[in-house]
């Protein structure tokens, strides 16, 4: 805990997509998410955190202290049982394990806190984003809701996007019966020709100190993961995606020097003069108005 972060941070991420679907909406046939009132594109916080988790899992490969709790196709209780074993409960039978955990809690009322500390220490994403662990091993133990120091909001496109439906031809026929009558089938995919998105995030040094122990090393790894979160996650469906800017605001103290909105308002992203329909990042201008930022707040462009 000696190396826990001591400064509050805010950050702005700018990323773009070209001929791809950055975040499909299952309620709209997997079309790109769009704010129906403004026409601006949306990417959920859950989607962005998934990319960060995937990067950490790729580079750390379950190294001690850098495991990922919320993983694809891995039940949460599988990780929960690891924590139980660390507390000395190694029963494989669920009924016996539940009885052992109840006995353990009766003898040690502080076991929930010990369990929470173990989960924060071993799992990077819990230490970073937090987690809800109220169903821990059939509720025999309860870590409760761990509030993570790092929070990311929805990403929103700078300009309205156009969701374009593209018809494709595939040679893979679904059934034997269909193969007798045709050699190809038609399909569709939805893309955004081009869109620049902006996401904003917060890092609380206060929560890091009091709850999860999020450290300076964890912070550096987070910046690395954000910058590279699309580099090892390419797919035909998502097209060409890249993080273009990571602008970090570092306060001089734990509780910060000014409201977050002042820092976010100081970052202006606009189309360059004469550009009506941007089709690449170079057609945008990004300006940081430093006169709106307190002198005690350090500004760093990570890319």
C-alpha cells in the first residue's frame, strides 16, 4: 500500500473508427449505437473496459497480482474459490464448502474484509474498476460492492455518424438443402464510414487509498492499456480503430484542485476550416486551452 497513488486524475480519450462498427447495439440488430436525438455515435463504458481488460490479460498472462476477474467464458465463482482457498477453505463439495465458510465467518467476523483485500490484491480489474461480489460463493461470504478508483463514461462521437448497411456475398451455405439450389448467400454488415469518439474518465486517489490499493505501477499500466486497447483487438467487424489522443490531468493533491468539468471543457475538438464531412483524424484539430486550467494541475498528452 506504500505505493498507492496520491494524486487525483482526469483524462480524455480520443479514438476513431473507419469502416467498422465500434459497438453494436443488440436491441437494434447490432447496428452502431446512436443517440437518436442528436445522431451522435455512442460506445459504452463496458465496451471500453472490456478492451482494457483484454489488453492486461494479453500482456500479463495471469501473472500474480494481475489476474482478470471478469473474463469471457469464465464463471465468477471459479475465481471466488481461489480466494476461499487462500483463506484455508479447500472443500470441493459445494455443500461442505458453504458450511466451512459459515464456520469461518462465525470464528472471524473480519473475514469479509480479508476476502475483499485478497481480491483487490490479486485481480487487476477489481483493483482498478471495482466489482460487485455480493454473490460470493452462494453468499456464504459477502465482499459487497468494491468501488474502484477508475471510472470511464460513455464515449460519444464528435459529429453525428452515419450507420451504413453494406450487403455482402458469402459462399458458405447454411444447410444441405440450400446447397442444392444455390452456391452463395447474401448477408449484411453495418459500418460507420468514419467517426471520431471522445470518452472521459476519472481516477480517485481517495478510493485507491481507502479501498483497493491502486498503485503508481497500476496507473502506468492503465495508460499503456488505454493507448493500445485496440491494437490487439482488431477484427473485420470493427474495421480500423485506433486511440489518437490520451490527455491526462494530474491534480496536486488527493482530492483535486478544481471540478472535473473545468478540465474537460478545456479540451476542444473541432473540424478544421473548410471540412464539412470528416473522413480522417487529420481533418480535426485538438486544442487544450491552458488558460482555463489551474496552475496546480499538470497536463500531459500521452500520445
